[in-house]
C-alpha cells in the first residue's frame, strides 16, 4: 500500500485482470476516437479485458497519468505492466507485436 489511495486503487485494478484498459467512455460507447481504436483492437484480437471509464472519476483520470508517467488516455496494461497508449497499441497490433505479447503472456490472442 502506498500513501496514495488512487494509486492503490489503480494497482488493484491492473493486478485483478490480465488485460486492463483505462479509457474515455466504455468499449460499447467510447467517448474518444483514441479510446475507440484501442477497444476495437482488443476486441479484434479476441482477448478479454476489463475497462475503466476515466470520465466518470476525476481522481482516476488524473491519477492514472501520474501512475504510469504517461500523459494521455487511453492506457493499456497487460499482466500488470503498462503497454502504452493508442499509437503504440495500434503500431504493435499492425506489426503483430501485440498479438505476440499477449501470446507470450499466456493470453491466447488470435
């Protein structure tokens, strides 16, 4: 446990599920194009994931940026490790690197 309750909550989220997406909106109703792209990529590769809508929680929206030391949202975590935002996830998907990462982590992506 840290002295920051938001960091503790984020750590709990990324530790609880294998693939976690912090996004604006929800996978069904994304509120930003970048969040939509990452949700579509995850759906396309067929990996189950948990998402958290940062628009519903100001502390989470600001805390996740500090937690990851990454200034933008969406943010993708796999097995507790920060992967990146939209551009990184899209590039990894297009090169096959994302699918390989998921496979290497035992997440059986297509």
